[in-house]
């Protein structure tokens, strides 16, 4: 083979290798860039992703109260609250087996803190169950104490907390709409937290009037049942 041809071939191979390594380096940089940016920007939170307390430093979190005006939740400074955040602990605390189903293993201060620090939540939610609350008469004080602890952690970090009544999950009834049991639950929980303005209530998670009412009532029937109350006596019948 001619020496000039061999030299030219080597130069071509060298250029190909250089191009390959350059492309590989660029790809690695692109893959790493989001992680690097997240690390560099971890303590520099954008305005729309800060916790409510951090974004409203003129009003101490413990001094904030809320009221509803039309479709908005306003604080005592007339600033609009847009809740954003995450659910803590999945459905585990809503199950009667909460003491043995690893609910407390994952429901820790570190988990709540990550919701605030990493995900920039201003509100977190916690699903609760009536069977767990009423496991002892008149109610299980250990269960309520565990909820108290989570509420305290969330408020300590400047976050509101949404307490959710959930009937799904292992050991629960799976009922589709509220009953007297739901009223009994909120008679305990709502009164217990009545003086904490940073707790919101989701009175019934995942209602299913479609199944309960026979699958054919109009949307107006659904809304009327929630708005004015009523009793379902048979599928498709309300009074």
C-alpha cells in the first residue's frame, strides 16, 4: 500500500475517532446538564415554586389565616393561595392496619421536609380512615397523635396540610358516598383541628354517585345531592 494513502487513511480514522469522542462528550454533557442545573439551583427557588411562607415573607406563616371569596382562597393579606404539593404516605395511614403496614416507616419528618425543600410544596395531603380512627372507643388517641405529629411537621415547615377522608384501601368499606360514619369522623377531626387555620379538609375522597345512583342520573342530580344533601334509598332514587 502506498505510504501517502496509508497516512491519509490514518488521518481519516483519527478524525472519525475525534468526532466520535466529541459527540460522546456532548451527549454526556446533555444528559448531566439537568442534574447539574438542579444541584446549582437547589437553593434558588423560582418565585412560582416557593413555599407559600417563603413567597410571603411580609406575613409570618403562623399569622396567616384564610377565607373564601368567590372561587378563590385568600389570606388575611388578600393574596390568593394556589395550593400545590404532594400526597404523603400514599394510602397507608387510611388503612386500619396503619400501625403494621409501614405507614409510620415512610411518614417521617424527612419525607415531609423533602416535600417542602425538594418539591417546593406549599400544601401536602394526608389520607385518613374512619376505621383507623374508631378502632378504639370513643376513638384511637394513638392514631390522632400520629396525625398530630404530621400536621406539626408540615406547619413547622411553613406548609398547609389537607386531611382527606378515604374509604378505599385494605380493610376499609369502599363506600361510594358519605354516611353517618363520615359525619362521626369529622365531628372528631374537624373539632380537634378547629383552631388551626393551616388545615384543610377533603370531606370525602373519590365519591362515586354514578354507581350508587344506578349509573343514569343527570349531572344536576349529582350536584343537588352534594349541594342540598339527601338520602339514597335505592339505586336511582334520592329523597
